[in-house]
C-alpha cells in the first residue's frame, strides 16, 4: 500500500512541475543556417566575348527551422552589397535573389553568398570567374 502512494505522488509532482505540461508547448527549434551554395553558369566561369556582359550568380540557403534569414553577397571588389531576407516556413532549402554583376572590361573575380548573424555563421565557397573582353557591344 505504501509503495503505491509514493508512485502516485511522484507522478503527480512530475505532472505539475514538468515544463511541458498540457498547457505549454515545447520551445520552438532555434533557426540555424545549415548549408549555403552559390553557382555561376559555366559559360561565365571563363568567358571570352563582347562586353559589357552581365553574369548571374544563383544561390540557395538551407535552414533547420521556421524563421527569417538575412543575407548579403560578398564580391572580390570589396564594395558594399545590399542586404536581403528570405523566410522559411519550416526546415528546408530556398533559392535566394540572384546576384547580377555587370562587367565592362576584362577582369577576374569571385562572389560568395553570406547569411548574416545571428542565424548564419557560414558562407558559400567563393565562386570564381574570368572575363576576357574581345570587343564592345553597341546599342
């Protein structure tokens, strides 16, 4: 008889003390960026042709939970880049706004996709290009 009372009392105490009682939800999963990828069409990785030319980088970000991730692009020129935001309805991968880069003369460079803290502490690898202008487009 004594053992039964102790077991019921322990179960009752756990029910009232538990942080996940019926009235509460477990805490939401904290949003983290788990993967970042940036690609460039192979035609522009080593382009030789008329300039100016616009090269287009496409990227995606993978996150582990629901929420909004802010991101930017880093370019080899070192200039500032606008910040953007992408919202995740849950875990998964989303395409980001493409980076359009207008090249007017022969050059080599790179770009990287960078999620911003507090959700992103990783960047894509640098995606390199080499442009050789052989003439200029006229309009």
